């Protein structure tokens, strides 16, 4: 690679210091590790917790609607559901109205595990909010707008 193909160090530092995508990715990884550690005693990851929380509703969602809500593609969601289904925390049922479609719901064991996980999430989330300061709610609102 010739020197004319190389970006300046200043450009690299500018992108590092101003790139919202990089900052969001780094923050997401750090938050993910933090909550993975907190949920480890329950055998859950932060992603599994979020997925199970999204299923905690009276009407079981379809795979497509849940994938859209979680900003995932269907194949990624299906792969993430497999360990939860194997542990019998999530049930996948045939949709009575459209036999080609599947509906997702928490099992009794899934609801019980989620009840154990919420206090862990609450404690850890309070620490994160303290770290973020007074604008934590505003930051969450602005992040939701991006999705």
C-alpha cells in the first residue's frame, strides 16, 4: 500500500472520537458483558433475558413480529430461540389462524426464571443508570428513536 492510499492519523482519530456507530457498538458490548455476568448464575445471557421479556405478554407474538421488535432477522431469532426451547423456557406453537405461522410464548419454567432474573436486572440497571447520570432516560429515548 502506498502512502497516498493511507488516511492520516488525524482522520483516524477524528472518526474514533466522533463515530456514533463505534461508540454505540462499544457501549452495547460493554453492557452486554455486564448483564451476561449478572445473569450467569441463572444460566441466562442478556440477549436471552431480553428475548424472554419480549415474550412476557398475554398474546403470543409471531416469529416475524418478534424479530421486527428486537431488530433481528428471523434466522437469527430462530437460532437464539433454540437454547431456550431446549431448556423448555419457551414454547413454539402452530398459529391456529394460519398453520404456516408459529407463535412464541414463555413456558411456566420460563416465567419462573424471568421472575428470578428481573431483580438482578433491576439492581444492575440501577448501577448503569447511576453511571450514565441524570440523562439516562433521555439517552434511552433517543436510542429508541434510531430503531
